[in-house]
C-alpha cells in the first residue's frame, strides 16, 4: 500500500476534525431552553424533632 502524501494526511485530519466539531456544536445547540423553565422541581424538606 503506497504511503499518503503529508498534504493528504492534513486534509484527512481537517475533515475529521470539522465533522467532529460540527457534530458537537449541533448537539449543543439542538436543546431548547424552554424545557428547563417548565421543569421546576420543588425540594421537600421534612424536619424531624429528635427527642433523646
């Protein structure tokens, strides 16, 4: 198998890096911020009076 030229390795690296970055950016921005506002959870605190 003949070796690839260094420029071909660089283009291959840039292609995979661009694909990886685009995938991560799309996953980050695909989430809508309205879901967090709707899901407000109340924290229930049960205080217990200990009698020793």
